[in-house]
């Protein structure tokens, strides 16, 4: 399987837009915002650099440091956005988690903060570019778990494949 930079840029841009919606839930830590900024830079035509990976790792540290579950999920959405630039060209169900992860984590963050995860899922679906849908369809079905996060994964994946 081949993945083009254009496909990765489309995915990363969408992932960053989804993750950015959850940023207000982690206002005291700049690391998730920096990861989203790095993702957007790549999506806009910038190179995949070590700085992008470093920003993703920093956002992951922010997720671990967050005491609020909503803030942790928001930071994980940012991790996924920055990491989307490095989606592997492997025909593996695991890769599907990297495609839907930022939007599902943003939806979970919203729900944990008392919001509506369904509204976040709807927003993500409305804003998913055709390239993301086509990219997802090239991968085998994902294997989400039985948790709430797994249910959000199923909703996103099913609708995106639609």
C-alpha cells in the first residue's frame, strides 16, 4: 500500500481541525496546542520533521499529566493529530485507530466535559474531506474495543466508510 504526502496532509489537516475543537478543555498546558500547530504546518505543505514528532510526544506527556479526564482526552486528540502525518502504509486494522483517533478522542473529551459527543462526531463527519474517506476505505476494518472510546470509533469508522 502506498500513502501519498497529499493524502497524509489531508488526513493531518482534518485531524488537527477535529482535535483543535477540544483544546479549550486543556487551557493550562501549551503542549497540545503546539502539537496541533505542528500538524497544521505539515498539512499546509511543510515537511515532516523531528519537531512534529517531538510535539506529539510532548502532547502525550500533557495527556499523562492532566488530572481531568476531559483534558487528558483533549491532549490525546492533539497527539493523534500530530501523529497522523506518520500513518503507516500497512494494511492493518491498527492503522484505522490512527485515522479516527483524533476525532474520537475529541468527541470523548467533549463528552467527559459534559458536552455532546454525537455533535462532535457529526462535526468531524461533516468536515472530513473525500481524501480521508477514500484513505480509510483502503484499510481493513478497525478493531475497536468495548469501551466508550471503542463505540465512538465504531460510529466514526462506519460513517466515514459509508
